[in-house]
């Protein structure tokens, strides 16, 4: 994650990574989000759905609980979310 990947791109110095695993039988997505150099405290976090390279996608999986890095969590995905995830 970095500002140049945003739509529109920005010059944020914040960076981050996501390590995630997905269990196809239970449809459970588990993640650890690590970030550094934010411009302020995190107030919201979520995963976006699919979109073209130059488009914004809607938030489809909200992250809850503490938003301090690292953010750890899990969610059981819907069939539509599974198809989008596995479809790339």
C-alpha cells in the first residue's frame, strides 16, 4: 500500500503491507495489516472490492477493533466476495 497506488494518486509517505490467507472450504479470510508513517491516527480501515486500475472500488470488508498497526482480523466472505477474490 502506498499513496501512488491510490485513485487519484497522492504523495503520502505512508506505506503498508497485508499478509492474508483464505480458506476456500470455510470461506474465511484472515489478515495482518502492517503500516508505517501515517499522517494521523487511523479512523477507518477496510478491503475494497474489484475495480479497474484507474477506478475506485467500494469497501466490501470492514476492519473492526483496534486500528493500531498491526491490524489482525478475519471475516467469512459471501459467495460473491469469494468469486471476486479468486477472480483476481
